[in-house]
């Protein structure tokens, strides 16, 4: 176990033993070398836009470093995900839909109490993407989502943002940058919006992770198949030498890594095709160095 991992787990244990703990915190196990744990925290401040599926840069992770992110919760299945993370002393970032957070604040509080980072993912995750909406309405979707998540968390959430369906626009990115909201796309995903067995989902996400070697992973804690898969995913990451990095809010913009040569935005290509408007990708050219 690394010194950092011992420190984080020790702090978690000390916190769990304080008189003010909730019953949820008392579930935190004593961490040991046989669990995944957290290798390091990575503070994210400023208003970066990161994640290679959408932007030509991502955070500067080392080889075999992984960040787990979960979208669209909270939902009843979130409990199983939190149990699995706690059993491995693992920490993740949850991008919550505002109205779900308002409906299930106890799960938001549990995420915070167990040391996870909580961000927002719009108020209602509208089926019509934010980029296709009136700008003022789209900004209100984002702000309402952020307010609801903050309220449910007792003011302890971050201002991290993931656009629903990655449906940003230059005007929306400018608006959220003015609000100092870091924008997280993702480096890879589990495609868990498609029904599949937990075993197949595990194989899929691990194959993508082995190929990429590192990265921010997008999952959805609202899906039972994903909640069922998480214990095996955490065990597999540990067994294969992957190290977990935990995003936390910080003061400064983090170090980033440019996309490789030949990069293009996969989500932008999706929207250009879906909208059928022939829109040019509204992105800066990727750096080739
Ligand atoms: Zn979503």
C-alpha cells in the first residue's frame, strides 16, 4: 500500500469513527493492501474542458491511472455501486441529474459522506440536447442542475459539470467558463446505455482500458448491469495493476495532456451526423505535439 493510500484510508477510518458519523460511513472498511484504494487525488480548478471523446486534451494521467465517473444518478442502483466502492476503499466522481438529486438527497449525502466527488449533469437531462436549445434555457438547465445538486449535498458538491449527451456548444462553453465550472467529457466509456450482461460489460470496458492504457471512464450508476459489474471491475483493475485517481475540486487549472495526432471529436461527429446540418466541428484544431 502506498503512503498516500494509507493516509486516505486512515483519514476515512478516523472520520468514520467520529461521533458525527452516519450509519453509511460506518460501513467504510479498514483498507488494506488487498483492495484497490486510491492512488492519488488530482485537484481540478479553473475552467478546463477535458476528455478525449469530445476535446483535444485530457488530464495528465500516468500510464495505468484510471478515474471512475458515474452519470445520471442518483438512483436506487447507486446504493450497490457505493457499497462496492466502499468495500475497495475506492473513490469516484458522480455527475448527478438535478431532479434526481432533489428526489433522493439521502444518496447525495451518502456520496459526499463517503468521500466521493459530486458534480452536476443538468437539471433534467433533456432529450433535446442543450446545444439545440435556446441559449438562455440551456444555461438555466445547467444552473438549475447545479443549484439542485448543491442543495441536496448541503453545499458540499463541486461545480464540476458534464454536459448531458456531451451536447455543448461554443456559447455554452463560454458561459460555463465564466462560472468557473470545469467541464468533463470522458476518455472512454462502457457503452452501458446498451443492454448487456455485467460480464460482457466488464470485458468491454477492460478491453478499452487496456488499449488506452489510462483514462477517465464513464459509467452509469442508474443501470443494474453496471451496478452488478462494479465489484468485478474494481477487483480486475487492482489485479491488473491499474491505479485509481480521484478528482477533487482545486484552485488551479490542472496539467493536461494533448490528444494524439489525428485526433477528432467522436461526440462532435455524432452530433454533426445526428443533426444532419453539416455543421463544422466547433473545436480548436488538436495539438499534434
Ligand atoms: Zn447522462
